[in-house]
C-alpha cells in the first residue's frame, strides 16, 4: 500500500517492543460483539491508475461549465482564476499545515489571514473582518445569531431578494435557539416594504445586494429605518466582484456584511468548498464568530501575527461561545487573497466593469428576442428574464443543446407560480460574444 | 473589612456601597488579563447573578455578584487598562460598586483567613 | 468555560542575544516579506484584462462606488514571491511529523488533488440542470455508500461543511426526532473531556449541557452517567475513541442506557481514523456521528480548512436529515432540494444547513483515498495508526509520564508530572520541540489531566521517523530533568519568530493593516 510506510517486519518488531502478541491486543477495549474480524464488503485497494480511471469516468458524465456557453450564477459564479493561484495554494506549506496554533512556525498562514482580513474589510467598507466562515449561507446564519446576541431581540426579517437557500439556512439555524424569522415574499425590490415590517422586537433585517434577481439597490434609507428601531442591518453579498464597482455596504449603513467569496480564486466545485466572508463594526467585535488574526511582536521585538480574541471561541468559552465554528475555509481564503492581490485595485475595478458591460450587452440582446423580457432594471452582472413560458423546461431544452442558460426560479422558489416563467442569468468576463450568439440561436429554436 | 466568596470574588463595604472584584488568587490562575466586561450602571442584581466577565488570552471566567443591589459605579479605567486586575486585583482593579439591598449581606461570606484556607484546600 | 490561563507573553524577553543582525533583515534562506499593502503601487496589476467596451453608465442604480477601495497593486512575480516566502514560514506535514493529537495530520495524497481538479468535478455549477451532473451525483452516492458501509449505519447527510457543522446537523436531527415524538427534552450529557465544539453546538441548538466526570482510567464514569440520565435527556455526546486516546469500553452500555430513557446517542467521530475498518459505530448503538473527512480520509487541512463533516444516521434519525440529498431511481440520480419535496417522499427534514450540496471538492478527495486503500487498506490504516501511537507510548514512557495505563488507540496522552520541579512547563517543552524541527503535540487538551501532551503520529510515519521523534523527545525530557531550564524558557530560537506577545495582541487588537498610507511610487 503506497501510503503506508510500515513493513510487515516493522510491524512485527514494533508489536514485540510493545509487548503485544498481535495487533488485536491493542484493540482489547473494543467490546467483543463489535469487533470485525472479516474485511468489510468493499473493493480492495487500487493503484493510482485504477483510481484515476474510476473517477475520470464519473467526471466524464458531467457537462462542465467551461465546455458550454454558460450563464449560471445565483450564488456561485464562474470567473477566470489566474494560473499562479492554484500553484501557490498547492505549496505543501499551505496545503498540508494545520490551523496556526503555534505562531512561531505558522507565520505564513497568519500573515496571509491578516492580509485577507484587511482585504475583506476594505472591500465591504467595514472595520473588521474575520479569518473566514464555511460559506456565504452559513455566514448569514451566524450574522443573524450575532444580531440577536447584540440586540437581545429574537426576530429577524429577511428580504424576498435574499437567495432562498440562504433564507432556508437562516430560518433553520435561528429557530434552533428559539428565534423567529419573518420571510418576506419573493421580490425584486422590497426595501420599502421591509421598512414597514420593522418593529421594536426586530433584531435585524437581512438583505442581499445585488439580490437574487440581480437587482442592485441603495440601502441607505433602509439602514436609517433599521437603526431608528435599534435593530441591525445585515447585508449579504454573493457576488463579491460586484464590490469592484458598487458602493460597499459599509458606506450604506450595514452593521454586518456577510458574503460568498467563491468568485475570487475559487472554482465552482459543484457547491463547495466555498468561502464565507464576515465583516462588522469594531464595536461588535467581541460578538463576532470565527477566528481572528492580530498583529503583535515576538521576544526580539519583530512584527508577527497570532490568533487572538480566542475567548469568544468554543475551545475556551464552550457552551457560551459566540459560535461552534472551529475549522473554517483557510485555503479558500488564501486563494481569494492571492487572486485579489494579483488583481489589485486597478484589476478588480476593470474586472467588475467588464462583468457589468458584458451583462448589459447580453441583457439587451436577449430583450430583443421576441417573447423574452428583462425584469431587472438595475443590475451588476446578473439579471432576471421572463421567457413567457415555464423557464425550467426552456432551460432543460437548452441543456439538451449543450447550453447552460441560467437558473429557472422555480427551482429556487417552487411555491411561487408567478416566477415560473422566469430565470436568472449571470454574465462574467469568461463569456464570449459567440456564447451569446449560441444562446440566442438556440432560444429561437426552443421558444 | 474585606470578605470573600467561593467563586473567588472579594467585596468590601465602603459606607453604603460595596465594591468588588476578583481575588489575587483568581487573577493568578487566569494569567494576563486582557479584557473585562463590566455591568451597566443602574442594573439591579441579586447575589450570585452573573455580573461581569474577565478574560485572559487562553481563559475566561464569569464573575458573580457577591451581594445583591444596584450597580451604581463601574471602574471604567479597566477598559483601557485591564492589566490593573493583575497588578492590583484587590485594590485599583475593582470592577464595580453596588448599593446594597441588605447591609448585612456580607455577613455570610468568608473572611481573609477562611478564604486562604479555602484556596489551600482547593489546590 | 476554561478559567485556567497560562503565560501568553514572552518571559525571556531580551534574555538571549539575538544572532548577529544581517543588513537585509533576512537570515539565509529565511526571508520575511512585508505586507502586500506595504508593497503595492497604484495602477499596477498582476492580471491583464481586455479593454472595457463602452456601455450605458446609468444601469447600476446610482450605486457606482465613489471612494477607492485601497487595494495594493502588484505584478505577478511580486505576488508569487510574496506567497512563496510566506509559505516557507510554515510547518507542514509534508516537511515532518506533525503530532497534533486529535487533529490527525496524515499524508495528503496528491492524486486526490489532481482528481478534485478534473473539470468534470471542479467546473460544475451547483444549480446546473441535474441531467448535466449525473456523474457528480453518482460520486456523492458512492461516497455515501462507502461511509455507510464503513460505519454500519443506514443513512448519511453529506452537506455539513466541517466537523462542528456535522455536530450541529446531528443534534438538529435529534431535536427534530424529539419534536416529532411531541417531546421537549432539554439536557445533553457529555464527558468533561469533550471537544469544546460539543457544548458550543448543544447551546446553539438550545440544549443545556451537563458534564460527566471521567473515571480514574480516563473513560466516562458509567454510574455517574446513569445517575444523570432522565426523561429530559435528549442525548449523550461521547467522543469514541475519546480525547484521551482511549476506547470507551462501556460504549454499548452507554448507548443502551440513553436509549432506555428515550434519548439518543451522538458520537463525536473525530477519532474514527483509529477504528475504521475494524469497528462499525452502527454496532455500538450510535444514532448519529460526524466524520471529519479531513481527518480520517486525508483531505488536506489547508491551514484551517476547508473541512467536510458528513453525518451518518441511524434508522431512527434518518428521516430528519437536512436537504439537499441525493436519491436514485431507474431514471438516474436526483437531488431533493426543498423540505416540501422531501415530505412528499415521506421524510421530515430538519431544514437546510448550507446553500448547496456540501464540500464536493472534499468528496472527490475522500473517495479517491477510499478507493486507493480499499476495504483492506483502510483497516490497515487504523491498525498502523494505533500501532504507531502505542509504540510511541511505550518508548516515551521511559522518561515522560503517561496519564493512563494500558494500550491507547491512535494517540498517546502524557501529563506534566515528568516536568515536576524542573521549572519547565508543558508549553516550554513544546516550544523546545520547535527548535528540534518538530511541530509540538496538542497541549493542555484534554483538560482532564494536568499540562496535557497529546501525541498522534498517524499511519503515515515510518519506523525511522517514529524512532527519531522518540529519541528527540527523550533527549529533551532528559535535558529538562537535568536542569537545562534556559534551553526551554528561551525556546524557540531557531524558528522564523520567537515567542509572540499574545497578551499585547489581545489587549489592543490590531486586526487589519491600516493607518499608514500605501506606497504610491511614481510608476503610474
């Protein structure tokens, strides 16, 4: 077995040294009726070639995004990741290290996390960011719990523009400890309606920007109304590239910003691993979940970095911790941070502009197709269209022609018949004019 | 006259007010204190209520009110100088002052000798 | 809460003369690198992008950013050098034995990395039409089959994104099952040696946690557990093998006892690597157990994630698994994505715990590891990891003080009695290991022994590697006991940094770069 260095001879000598007759002597504490003396019904070991054949065959059964005209977003986005990102994150010292518990020999991880925290705080326009969460949806759930701790109120209001999967996560997690979640109905723009729902029991209002339907909205008035009632505004950003062009939530009054960081540095990966971003105001620091890296000095006075404010965390606070989170998404944070460092301010701004300009172009070309209307008036790189007939079937027929054309809203909102004809489409810098030509030609055939 | 609790708080009567903090033994167990979460002024508490939190880098401890009453003053100097708890746990490192509901509330608590004996029996 | 601290600022400040300073600040192959924010130049980028075509500027909803973000600009060679230099400041399992008990730092096969990057897995969107991702769903189904067979459990929820997330998922199914029975139970019992995630998770679910003492041989005190059981107990949470590296001998009796009062048995499966292929948790009466794919099945720890924490479930809890999950019929594989959809299939999901289907990238890696080892090899993994730990337990007991007698499972627990009267703490001892080229073991955990040192070598070490490690630790113990105190107090001296002032970091948190203006040279 190629991964096991001990030889039968080693094993025999080591057992003798321990004073055990056989390996079974070391498992004596296992109750007799639970000992398995026969191998389980699973196939025997395989060489690299055999494993590669099996898994490549499975991979070959899928239609990968890069091999088709691709217009899917809705919480995960296909962007070009520079080659150096994947090379660097596969360095042994990053890939095969543990959480940086021994700072003297983990400065690499600690420094990049400090840089990552700074980048996230800058992008979102917030004071502080943590060292990452599992993904955007779990970060959103944690944000709602945090808002309840701060306000000592139990009621969360969630906009109808928030991704339904995020809404479901928030509802599930908040209900566990007795919280109430008020889910506003699906809506491209419900900010005014949300204001009317806020009362003195409201802990927080959760909105997404740009929202699930692609709409980019000014949140300032909402923020004012939320704060006027002593509640907190939580802003979800699922397409982090948008912040290269859009006013950050922090400048519109957000108290907590959570995001999905997958767009930078990380692939689609069929849903995971992704990268949860979490940023807030300094005054709420001690109620934050997750790991934090801080700057300090060593015994020689040299600058160094350490995990800090750990008393918030489960290994010290146990049942009074701000969260049970332990492992986060370190390597995904590294990929994000390297990609953003490569882009820099100029690169990110241009990337965001490309996304927006390309999306405008695709939206305008689709709007010209008979039977199609574009429903989202203002957007970044994602918009909702109406096919005039059930979108799920249109999207399925397009998939049959090798085109991945967006997410039918009936998949995300199965109980909203009004949305049955609509789909949300995303356009990024990876889309070509040919992709749009192919999409429109195929649409003319299937509509 | 300073009295002590089994949760390692001290409390001292100062006219109608009782000031309290954590004992020198407790600060030694915690290590370098980095943060103290103080109660709000005006809060009414009963003896034994959790009233503050004191944290070092690797540990945290709830602090319980040694006596019941109303919080009338807090030692806000600890916000910027939590190390005062290490340097002077039973002096400048006091946490808050409580206006007592019952002036004889300290009677049931340990005196210095009894507390020292209690600590000795714990280790 | 843990209310015992330890020194968190360097006591040896200035007691050692630093090596002759260099002019560059570097030391041989050891390079520091400034923060990216201190290297950036305005307008520079490491990515070439096409020109932006003209477009209508009025369709951003007046939300165009007015302020600069503040990000630095670096060219690709600068970026590559920055991260390569940073990487070299880290210890890694590829570099040496990484004996972190309870964390399972085993070899991460590169085949797994290669396969996870196949476009047929890595370049799939979670919301593609299901007809275009049949191979991905089949992979999830195969992984589920392996996990169910290895654990002897009938069902598995794949979507939890890490071990603690798996704990949450498991306790949620328990809460949902109790609600379905119309019962409101509030208490969860867990041994005091439990991972901190256990009580934290229980609290998130609205349960109160009660500690059960360990008996003198490091295991759950069955009598105390039984005495604490009652009709208001929702579950017991027991780590098995436990955090002392011991198999819970009474595990079946524990399961029977909690079942007898109508509660459930949650097993923390962080240490499943010790028994995989030899013991099936399903045979022990377990109702729910998370499996850290990044421990037992070798997916890389990546400096703190991403992990993956699938939860195997008993027949009693299976209907309450969260959405989404994969089902299979003659037409192929399908995802059940909403609670309503699941209900029509007869299930009663506890809700949804993350946006998509789980850590697919980790599923590919874990399945590659399983296929590589096969059923036979996985059993050998458990045996070699237990053998290696017992070998170290016996060899190190020559100088170190083991906390419990008898064989251990995959990790060996020592306490600090061997350092008594030396003036050296567990922390000092661990820091001296850094100078010897080793990452320290897990320290001060579990809390049930004083100054714990928890050593887990895993199955990845050769005999020569185990011997070299043992000899180094014995030599250090010898030095400690013969009065070489300063070697320990000053350690580490040969690492990229000496001891760091964690006290200062916590008193005045500086959590982001800021204040200084970025370097803006004339190169714009």
